[in-house]
C-alpha cells in the first residue's frame, strides 16, 4: 500500500496552497490524519483491497478486444480467489469470514483496477453466490456454495427480464412443480420473459440462480429463486454448450464494461430436482404442499429481495470511489495547468485559481465527501442487519430505503463528476490514458444496475409517505383537527409575504448578518428538513382521496403526482447526506481539519439550497435578500476552500498507481515548471523579443505627448 508520505507529490506550483487571510492561516488539513479517518471502521481491509487494486495483474488494459478483455477478467476473477480476500461474506466453515460489511468495504476499490472486474466479482459472489447464501438452506450452502466461491462454477443471476426490468413481481418465467417426478419445470412462455443483461450468461456461466413464479397444485406462490445448471462443463473446466432446453444469446459489445459477458437466457420446460428450489423462505414438499415461515406473500417477496440489497450498497460505494478518482485527476491537473495571463504580466494563472473552475469542481468535491460519509452509515447499517446484530423487519426496511436513496444519488453523481472532470481537463481529459472517458463509459450502466435510479427514488418517496401516514395511526378527531389547523397556519405563514418581510427586517440590509445565519448548522438543517417535510405533507394531502377512488382513478391520481414524489425523495437524499456529514464532523478531532471539513459541509448544504432556490422563494422559506446571500456565501466558501482543494483529494488515499491518469502524476507540473524556467531565462538573457503590441502602445503614447 502506498501511503501519503511515500506517494509522489501532487503539490501544485508555489502559491496554490497558500493565500489564506491571516485569520484563516491556522486552518489546515492534516492529510495523513484525514486519510486514516476516511478509511473508517474497515481500515485494514481497505488498505489490503487498495493493494490489490494497485497490482498490475488486475489493472484494466485499455484497447483490448471484447474477447480478450472477457478472457482477462475471467482469469483475474479466479486469481482473486487465491491472491485476495474476496470471500469474507461467506460462512467461516466454508472458507469465508462471515463479515458482510467488511466484504463490501473491501470490494469497492476493485473498481480502480477495472470496473469490469468489480462487476464480474459482484455477479459471481454478490449476486449468484449471495442468492444461494441468503435464499438457500444450510444444506444447500454445503452443496452449492463451494463451487460458487472458488469459481469452478461461474454463475449468472437470472432475475431481470426483457419485459419486466425493475418490476420483479411481474416476471413471466414459471417454475411449475411436477409431483410425479418431484421436479420443477422452468419455462419461459414468451420472449418478453427472456432473462436479459445477465453477467456470466453470455459466455462463461455454467449455472444460474433463476427467479420464477413458483406454481404448485395450481397455486402461484409468487417469485422464488432456483438453482439451474445452464451449460455443460468441458474437460478443461470451461463452459461448453447449453444444457438441453436452455437457450440464450450473447448481448455482444456494450457501451462499457466490455470485460463482462452479459447475455440473455430462456428455458423450454427445463427440469430441475425439487431440492434446487432455494428454500429458506419457501418450501415445497414431495406431494406439492407449499409452506413458508412468512405467511404474507407480499412480505415474503420483499424479504427475499431485501436479502439481496447488498448489490445496491456495493454500487453506492464503488461509484463513490470512481468519483474520487475523477476529482483527484481534475483537481490535481487544475492545480498545475496554467492558462492565460492574470495579475502577472509574466506568469499565467493556474486553472483552479479561476472562480468558475472552482465553481465547477469544489461543489462536486463537497458532494463527494457528503456521499462518502453517508455511505459509511449505510455500510454500518448493512453490517448490523446481516451480522444479526440488528436484524429486525424495521431495520431491514430502513436499510432498503437508505440503499434506494443513496445508490441513485451516488451513481448519477459519478457520471456528472467524471464528465465535468473530463471537460475541466480539456483535451487531456479525452485521452484514454487519463482514464476519465473510459471510467464514465463503464459507470454509465450503474444508474440502471440493481434497479433503475428513478424507480428506486419512487420507492423512497413511497416510504416517506408511509412513514408520514404512520404518524397518524390512532390519532383521534381532535388531534387530526389540530394538525389540519397547524398545517393551515403554516401555509398562511409561509405563503404570504409575512415571513419574507420578517427576514428582511431581521437582516436589516446586512449581507453579513444573512451569511451568519446561513452558516449556522441549525439553519441549514431547518432548510433541508423543512423542504422534505413540506413536500411529503403536500403529497400526502394530494393523494389522500386515492383511498376512496377506483383502482384506475387512484392510479391516475398517483401518476399525476409521480414527479413530486421523486423530487421529495431527492430532497430526502440531500438531507440524509448532510446529516451524515454533520455526524461525521463530531468524530474529527484535529481542529484545523474539522474547520475545513465544516466549510465543505456548509458548501454541500448551501449548494443544495441554491439548486432549489425557486422552491424556497415560492414557498416563502427565504426572503429575496437571503436567497441572494446563499450564492454570495457559497462564493466565499469557494475562496476559503481553494487553498485546501489538493489536500482534500490527497486525503482520499489513492496514489497514481490507483488513479492511473498520467496528468495526475505531476507530469503537468514538470511541463509548467519547464515552460516558466524557459521564459525566466529568456527574460534574464535580454534576448526576449519585444511584442508588436507593446511597440504600438509606446508609439501611441509618444504621439499624445
């Protein structure tokens, strides 16, 4: 592992870390301290994982053909089983560590080696293997897990169908029990029910966990998972032809993740033994009798899917790592690349000294820190649930909601950061060796992996509405009447100029007073919380008539308010991240680092407010003057954070061997230093040519005299 002290310096040219006003001179970032703090609870696991990510044997080779890239990634996957600790989530007696949280913490950095490898590993162990682990019985673990763990059986996770991507409950594939032979018959009745976009299905997979409607004795008991061999295994251990009744196609070349062999599968009356129903949550006896420890079909379905939530948690973490890599490249380059003359007649300005460049990158840096701290809380919750420490229906529901909140946020952010970083690096950002373009291409699919982001936010919005409704369970008529009066009073207060006038009087024309108010933690919390609560309350009011409408009319009413539902979920995501960041600040003991991170937190919160100023103004939460102050205070924060930008990305703890972008290795600083030295020597020699422009200026000045 390369540490802060022995990494090649990415320090910008002289002056780019200074510029602090005297009263800010004691504020600094202790990079080594912050790096350790960011490693968090699973610090050593992450250090080990970063060593693997830096190993050239696992690095992506740009420009490989699809066939060669797939073969390389499969070989790397098998190498991971012997040269890296990638099986932590599995039972101890089978060679794992029974450490679900540590497993995901260690898996995230694989994206820096090759996103195709990270996803291929996720398919093999986080989906195929995890389905056996979480949906199977102990006996099935003994029989099926060892081959999944050592990749002697590469596996696919066959849930998604062409016709029902995110709507898993409506999939068309069936598994009908035949009492005479004690077998399930797996069947794909129409093409829209083909399983598609499945990693390992295109070429390498020899088995799959297939999700299908379980039918026995004429009753459909809903979606369950089945272990289904799909290809023969050749003498050399590789995948051969499809098994009888199994068919499929290779998805071919994709826009990214070329090293993953995605494909589609279909089944024509494929028979599997009864014991290959993964039977933790549903069992079928030899005579066809169905039993389950969970009586409610709906709760059973969500429990089964909830046990596979780790995919979303993992994508949230991996997207955050890719985001950090992009910012390391863009900020390091922006701290060294010079362009256009500024205050000096002889030296060009560093890109990151331009305020617009700061506006492009530093708010994204603040978002990345907020996302990091939110992910750590998500990982803690995931570990608590899957270790059994806090495994209750309520905590599982909280985990699913938080994962559905953060995965869309982080994956969309990754695309935005990588594109902005690419542009901020100009033509250099478009060169493959600087990795930004290929990383963005590989991460594009993350926004629809493990659930389409917009659909996930809709689930979050529904949870917010459910929690809102739960607050009124058992409330009597007097209590409800009081609530209605209070909401009405709130509406009058906020939707008339009263509160805006009050703010303006309080501020008395003082920008400083407005800024002082905005930087208060309580103010930021109130602004972010109030937006969520108000949006949910308005939605609940608008949707309340649905309970008395026909199904069709209720669906239409809900559809008419779908956008507001998703916007409420986005507002909730802002609040979750801000709260996670604020909580993390309490753990930062170094005073200078804590102050700088507080500015970063403030930047995150106020940029979230600035993006939604229309809502705050329309709903009377901010006066016009205070709304203007939001932007002016953000500008002040950017100036404060400018000297610390390099330290903040260095503290992520990734060296050139991880980022693998030539322009982030210090080469640009060398070029700039060489250019500056050339011109300094030329001026000192007295041989520097005189510009025509200066001659004309002298001539014009002379004639006026």
